[in-house]
C-alpha cells in the first residue's frame, strides 16, 4: 500500500484518539524514533 492511500484509509477507519494513543505507545517503546523512521500517520494531524 502506498502511504497516501494508507493515510486516507486510516483517516476514514481510525478514530483520531486511537491514532494519538498509538503514537503515545510508539513514543514509549521507541523514544528516539529508530524503528521505522519516517513512517507517520497524517490522519488527525498526528505526526512525528
């Protein structure tokens, strides 16, 4: 899946709060952003 398609799909399917929670968990597990750098969800304005 391309990132733009995936971003559109996430914007439709996922609740913005879910994305915030996922981002928080990711930050706890990977505070320096070493795992999958550059991968973000644009949906809900939540980006790293």
